C-alpha cells in the first residue's frame, strides 16, 4: 500500500530487460493524485514499455511499483481494473459501432449493464460522437477513432489514466477536444499519465514533467525546469534599437544572469524577475532609452528537452 | 464515481463470446467460408444415398458387398448399398467439425492481431486464460451446432430418399457416439490448432493452409476404412475418442503457452 497520502503511483527500481536490451533501467518515480504527469522522451526511450509495466500488462525484470494502492506482480488484475490506458493504436473493432465497442469494454471492466450504458452515452457525448454512436467505427476518421479509444480508457472512471500519444495524427479541432478532455479528468481529481512527443502540449497540460530515456533524467514542473536551466527571461523592446551602453547598464544590475541584444530588444535572464525587472526598467529609462514594451519570454520546452535528453547546449 | 471491479469469469467469457459471434455474423465472407464445406459434404452424402436408389448395383458389386459385410446378406441389394454408403459416410461427415471452426478460430486471433485490438483487451481485468477459453468456446459452439444440425438434416434426408438399412446405419451407436463425443472433440482440436497457428503467423490464408492439415488424419482414416485396412468398430471409436481427448489437452496447452500476455504484446507482429 502507498504510505504517502497523495501519491497514486510509485515505482521503485523498476527494470525491464528483453534479452540483452534494457528497455527500462531502475525507474524511480512518484506521481501525485490529481496531477497531469508528462512523460517525455525520444522514440525507443522505453516509454511504451514503462506504460505497459505500470498497467500490469508485462512483468518487470526487477523492481516494483504501487499503482492506485495495488502492488505490481501481486494485484495485477486489480491494477488493470483501476487504471485506464490509451494504447499507441486505437485498436477498435471496426465492424462494430462506437457504442458497441464501449459497451463491450465497460462489461469487461465489470460495469453492470445499466452503468455501462450510461457511461457509454456520457463519454460519447463528451467526445462529440453522440450523433454517430451507432455507425461502424470503420467509417470514422483517425481523430474520431482516437476519441473513441480515449473514451474507452476513461469510461470505467479509473483513478489514473495512461495516455500514449493521445493527439498524434489528430487535426487541431480533435486535438483540442482531447486536451479539454484531459483537463476535465484532472478537474475530477483523477490522474493523467501522459506520454507525448508534443512538447507544446506537455507544456500546456502537465503539472510536472519527467524527461525519460530508459530512466528518469529530470523531473519537475515545466517552469522550474526552464528556470533551472535558463533562468527566467524577459524581453525589453527599445526604440529604435538597444545601444551598447544600455546592455552595459543592464548587465551591471544585481540579479541579472545575462543580457543579450536580439531583434531590437534586450533579453534579460534572471532568477527572480519580480525583483530584477523593475530595476532594469528604471536603469534603462534613467539611461535615456525609449522603452516600448516589456514581455515575458518563455524558453520553448523544446530547448529544455533538447538540453536534457539530447545534451544539446 | 463508478467503481470498476474485476467481473466474474462467466461475465467475461459471455461478453467475449457475444462479441466474437457478432463480429463473425457481420462478416459475410467468413460466414460463407464457414458454411460452404458442410453444405458440400452434406450434399455429397445425400447424393450418394440417392444415387444408389437410382442406379442399382451390378450383381458382381452385390456379391463383393455381401463378402465384405456378411450382415448385409439377405437385404435387397439397393438397401445394402445404401446402408454401406451411410456407414462409410460417417468418416467424411467428421470433416465438418474439423473444417467449420478453423476459419473462425484463425480469424478470431489474426483479426485481432491485424486490427491491434489485443492490447486494449489485455489491458482489461480479463485473464489471458479466460480470453483464450472464450475465444475457443466462441469458435467451438457454432461448429458443433452446425455439425449437429447437419446430422439432423442428413438423417431426415436419408429417411426421405434412402432405405431403412441406411436409416439404421445413420442411427447406429457408432454414428450417435461420433456425433455426441467425437464432434466436440474434433472441433476443439481444430479450434485450438487454429488458435495456436494464428499466434505464429499473421496471414489468414497461410494459417488456413497450415490448419487445413488437420483434415489429413480424418481423410486418411476414411481411405483406410474404404480400402479395408482399418475396421472402425465401436471399440475403435472409443479408442479414437480417448486419443482425441489427449490430443485436445496437448494442443490447448500449446495454445495456452503461446497465448501469454507478454508474448502477445512484445513478440507478436
């Protein structure tokens, strides 16, 4: 059982080897109840294997995990009943309707007939598929199939939902529906474990992010990861353009980590912008610079990813 | 909040069977491929009995027949020939439970493999043993029912176009034993062999070609019986039934070994 209140998933030394290949190498991880947890890594990093391990689909070579109060290897059927998973492929029965697909899985998750029907109807409405509920899935677009598959992962109201690349290949409208759905799951206090290559999506949705390559390389909130690696950057746009003396003046300010001129602006990096930025503004104005506007500059999560996972500086 | 539970075994098996049957019924090609062999075999059997009535045997054939089956002596030659045909047709009839379930069993695994539906299925609380059993049952039950219906149709047809000796042959203990005991055993053998083969290949046609070999022992037995090399008396049928039980257990065990959650997810392609 989990000792810490608020931790819904804890992996300890979780390892999976396939012959000579180590796919997951001593994974230690804690996921909090109610958070959207991003799991990011390159292709072949072992993300899908980790998902399969945590959903009790395959057995670990070493280590263990507690998932929603059940111990991996001992309560596997209970884990599978308590979690929901969206696999890489939608994997739907194409000759059958969306409604039939969902009712079938609801029954396998142990929902009584009436609850299965109610949940099926609820999720078909949530996913915007109500009008096409009785049509064969074979006639659906990729995005619609993905929505059915996501509904399937959530319809038994699992405490933790594992989503493997949920918006890959979807058009913007379908991707938006999926993101809204993830938000809804979180608002219900349920946990989402999100594997994705879409860094922008991870940045928008995830409370915390783990960068992973066979093991967790770094884990924190997106803001903390940015701040740790790059500080927090602010853009001070000057007209007509920054002068050398403006840069010298800004660099001399206590708390400024770096200041560089870029496209008519000075980009200032600091650890505490709330304290540093007013000083920068004051110094620039007192130095005679014409300050047009000040904006926060967010380092793309892609830069953070590349630096941590690929070692790009 | 809905509380998901591990459903009981009966619910899992019933749910999977119902889905398999719905899927199979919606696939016209599969239904046609499944029903064609029994129709052909049945027509051949009825036609042979009917033809014997239209084309009486020659005196030479009748003497050979009486020599081979002394019990037929004293019967009208046509009746005797019909009785012999009905008796020998039993082996050909046993092709129905070997051929009918093979396509459905193969499709039920390869279909899921190609549609990538196995992983979501394995992610549910259902156990792999339950899944395998349900798939096996879903292919076995219709095949046994089709064979039993074919038997009833054959019996009614023989009664209509054949003689009393033909009817007696089809209702003899050997036939009844074969229909009640051998048919389910042969069906299970064919189904589990089909499932086992399907775990190893990805193409339905290749699986069918390999699985088709299951008819070889049945055909071989038929040829041996017709040429007089084997006499299939009641004792031989009991021995065959016992042998099939052992074979069924072995093949189910092999299918169970191949049908492991991790194998399916990691090694099956």
